[in-house]
C-alpha cells in the first residue's frame, strides 16, 4: 500500500488580502492530492502612514500618464476574473499562522532566530514568497527546498 505523502507548503505574505491570482494558486494547492499549505508566515511590520493626496501626486509625477492609462484601461477593458482583485485567503485556508516583524535593512528583511525556531516546527518543504522584501538569513534554510519567489522584469537591467 503506497503512502500519500504531500508536499508541505508555507506561504510568506504581507496581508491576508491577496491578488486573485495568488488566491487561485492557493486554491489549486488545496485541491491537490500531492501538496498542502501547512503554514502562513505573515509580515506584521506596521504599514507606513498613508501619504496625503497632493504628496502622492507629487511623488508620482513621473508616472502620472502611465497611472492614468492603467485606470482608463481597467475601466474600459474589464476582465473576469480580475487577476488583481483582492481576496481574503481566510475564505479558503484555515492553517496556523505565525506573525513576524523582520529586522529591516535598506532592501532586505531578516526574520529573527526565535521566529525561525517556531517556523521550523512545521516541517515545511517549500516556502512560496508572496510578501516581504528580499529575504536574508536562516529563513532561506527553514524549508527543505528553500524559498520560491518570482521576480518579474529584466534581470540584466534591474539587477
């Protein structure tokens, strides 16, 4: 008799409200017979205070036409489902979560040793990074197969 061994997946995120594409990915994992989500690691860093409208407008002045284009595009060319519509993962997941406040450097997040010890207790095979910034430190070794992350863009230009 074969044993059903599932891949144990952890999700690293900043918010329980995720884009529809991430929500759907988690649905597919949940429906799979070969994998399961066993842990959520949530970045509990306090959010920066929202900027005032004029300040936001001034800071984004270089991309104002692109922003306007995107708004018009979304208004006149609606898609269903909208990949960026926010959905709450609590609708589909009821797994343990660990709230962490990473140590921040200019571009990177480091999860402290005490939180890493808690995370290791869940015996995660793979972490899927849907939040945090660039991760450094032992979180990269906390799962058997590491942290999987998608970076869009042209690495020859952006890195």
